C-alpha cells in the first residue's frame, strides 16, 4: 500500500508542477516578464496578468486544502 500511495502522491505533485509551469508560460504571452515583475513589482502594465496569476495560485491552494 505504501508504494501505491507514493505513486499517487508523485502523480499529484507532477500534475501540480505542470500547472505552475503552464501558469508561468502564459505570462510572456501577455508581454509581461515574470522576472521584471519580481524586480519592479506591480505596475499598470503587469496588474491584470499578476492578479490573474494570483487568483490561480489561490485556487490551487484552496484545492490542496480541501484534499
């Protein structure tokens, strides 16, 4: 049973990692640099993209909590 549980946890972690990579991959499509945002912070050009990214993070954390 332990091995089955480890496999399930590994699959869940892989799925979560893929979701984060997808989220970060969308940012350049909106002409927002994630690195620039980290350095400069929130501004008018990054506000909508960052808000959407943060909402996605909250949904993932909520899902983790409910599981």
